[in-house]
C-alpha cells in the first residue's frame, strides 16, 4: 500500500475532492484515523503532467460525505 499525503486543510462538501499520485494504481481507499476504509474508488489515468513529465493517476473521492 502506498500512502498519499495531501497538503490541504479540508475540502468543501459541495466541491470536487481529488488527489493525484504518480504511483500506478487502479483502486484506492480513504481511511479513517483507526485505519478503517470509509471510501473506496477507482483511479483513472494515467495522464501526463505537462509541468513535471510524470504520469499521474486521479483519485476522485467527491462522493465521500462525512458529518
């Protein structure tokens, strides 16, 4: 499992929530602090980042809702 750290304080509930990784993947999970999966999704990509030249996969977790 590859960990991804995000440089973000939070996401607005009604806006898109996406992360990007340069590690090839087909699926991903969002874990709570206890390590339990609270959301799983399918990664899309790769798409070539024109600034870095890296292949990037998109992890879209827009449907994740918490209270």
